[in-house]
C-alpha cells in the first residue's frame, strides 16, 4: 500500500506539473471566467458527492454533510461579517478551522479505538517482502484510467481558488468508487481507492500553482506561503508572468517541481518501508501518545491558538460517537470544506441578482451555471439509477442460472 501510494503520488504530481507547464495561461482564463454563482454551483456539485461517500446510507450521509455545513456557520459570516452561533463565547468567534476539524474527525476516533481495543493495532499476515515495486507498477498499469482520471480531477480542483488536496482526494476517491467493479472493497484496502486519493492529492500541487502564478490567487492553502515568498523576492505574479522578463525564473521553478516529484519515489519508498517496520513493531503505549502529541502540535501550529486544539478534540469525540451510529467522517468533512465556498458564492450572487432585478436569471440563465446544474441533477439521481440497473442485472442473471 505504501509503495502503491508513492507511485500514484509521483504520477499525479507529474500530471499536475505538466498542466502547469503547458496549459497554465488558457486554464487560468477559464478559472477567471468563473463568477460567484459558478463557485456556488461548483460547491453544491461537490456536496452532491456525499451520495457516493455515504457508504450505502444516503440519508445518514446527507445528515453528516448538513452537520459539516452547520459547523461553518459558527463565528464571523463569510460576507456580511455578522457574528453567528458563538453563544457569547470569545473562543468561537474565530469559527471552526477546517484543518483542525479534519484532524479531529479523522485522527481522534482512530486514537480512541486504539486505546479501547486490547489487540495489536496492525495484524501482519505475511512477512515483509521488500518494496514490491514491480507489483505496484503492475497495479498502476492495470488501473491506469483510474490514475489518469484522478490526476486530472486533482489538477482541476487545484486550479479552483481555495480548494486543496482534501477536496481533490475526496472527489477522486468517490469517482473511483462509483466506477469500480469492486465497490464493496473500498474502505478495506482497495488499491483503486489508494491510487485515486494519492494521485489526486499530489496533482493539486501543480494545479494549485496555476492560479497562484498566473492570477496571483492561491489555489491551495500552501500556495499562499509560496505566493508570499515570491513577492518577497520581487517576483510579481500575473497574466504576463510567463512572457515577461521573469519567465526564466518561473520555468526554473517548474523544473524544480518536476525534479522534486521524481525524487519523491526513491525517498518515499525508502522512508515508507522503514517507517512501516517501526509502526508495526512499536507498542500502543508508545504509538498512541506520540500520535496524539503530533495531532495537538499540528493543530496548534495552524493559528497558534489553543482553542483550536480544544475544538479538534471535541469534534473528534463527536465524530467517534457518530461513527458508532453509522455517520461517517467523509460527508462531514466535505460539508465543512465546501460550505463556506457555497455561502460566499450564494450571498454574492444573490446581491448581484437583486441589483440587476432578476435573481433567478443570475443563478440559472448563465451557460456555465446551467451546465453545472445539469451535472448536479445527474449526480443526485445516479445512485438510484445505478441501483435499479444493478437490480435488473441480478434478476437477469438469476433467471439465466
């Protein structure tokens, strides 16, 4: 799994870097043509993927997504700056930091389960057979269309300002699960799921740099740091960056991205192998406190705020309880990440539509918006159509046998 993830990451990174090198200006123009309404519909389209992430229970998935959306309403509003649902607490004015919530919802339940379960955290059924690079390459070639599709998804998601690897990984994973012939294996180590999430996650690196360099808008949160570093060095980002006198600097920058992506393979394989050996051999009494300490430090380092650590632990505990009743973390995280984008786009689109005297036309008369709405409808009804098709096939096969 570590080798497969590493190979998929390298492929996704190369695809993202390739898009950055060859298609940055035209793709930046496409992203530039998106207004608030298009971002609203894109966020809604992303939320419809809850139907694929809900793991067989659409209602619980939608409830989880709504819970994630409600979490984003805490604190200062995106557009109007109104203070909402703080209940007089100064801690909640800053809202729920998305990365802190993600760490809590994904990591804390695992830590609780590790403590609550007396058995070993990993059961090794076979001896260590080395890197198994040939096997990973064979699986990558067998599922090449999944890896290519996921890499393209990661690049496109990275281009959209404000998105990141979390959204790309969830979207690619859901699409892989939706089109796979082994849907029931997802969540239990299915290679297609590993390939999809890892390739999409790393493709956002190159995709996110497209709006960062061409538009001066960070595509992903880490790109904001890169943008600041470029501005400190006197590199002015903008549409003329690739044709101006500073174009040589940017192409050296892109060449470095290609080189770093290629070096990821030997580095990831080497570190991954020995890290795996360490993780399976270390006792729980050492592993759990170490991971808990890392989650606390990682959460605190985001905004240097101890309140984020408290919120992370509380949300993690809530996530663990919800998981006991079948509410998975992925729909909650998806709602948490996309809700702020949807809210900002909706309020701005409503304001523009009111000023023009036709709110309905603002949301439904624009060609790009109308196309996205059609895709939303297809995505929402797809699970029911697929279920009927599957039932028909099972009935047909039963009759033939």
